[in-house]
């Protein structure tokens, strides 16, 4: 009966795809650094941004990033994520373990244009850190997170 109610409401019973690599995402993370590429293709590292990323075992996520005072986000591609030096969104996520992609299904966000969007991210692990980067060829950023 619960499954039928979920199907009728357009929701899925299990948006999170479990697996050994997917389970490594679960937990609370803080920003180690962010990287963008400048016009010359050189990596520009931002270490003074603060943020938290949370993945729950049942498939929920939330992310918040605070830019340093005076640093407004420059649109770095077709999507604008921050407003007033702050970025926040929450929703559900699922994982494609074979392709190393986690998709954030945005249910709420500071930037209203993100609500209802699916934001796929390549993910990888190295030295106990999680790195996410956009799957869009128009976006040239990566965020490295450390477990809290």
C-alpha cells in the first residue's frame, strides 16, 4: 500500500542506489578547497570558502557554501548556484556507481531556478577526500571535501 501511494504521488520508494562506492558518500563533509579554471585554462584554487555537504543513508542530501565577504560568485557556466555570496540546496540523490556519478535532485535551493533540476556530478575518492565536479562541459569547477 505504501509503495502504491508513492507510485501514485510520482515519488520512488528508493532513490538511493546502494553499493560499496555509494556508501562511501554517506556522512557529513566540509570543504577542503574549490577549484575553477580561468580563461587561460589554469586552475585557480579557492581555500577560503566554507561549506558543508551531507549525504544520508536513505538518499537525502544538502549542501551549503559560504563565499568570503566581498566575493560574489561569478557565473562560471550556464548555471548560477549562489546568491549574495551563499549557496544552498537540498533534496534527494542517487548514485550511478559504474559511471561514478552522483545526481542531486534539487527540491529546494537559495537560487529558485535550481528547484526541480537534476545536477549530476562526477565523484571520486583519494586520500580520504571526496571530489565532485560537474558533468557539464560548460562548467569548469571541482570541489574537494573532507569528512567531518
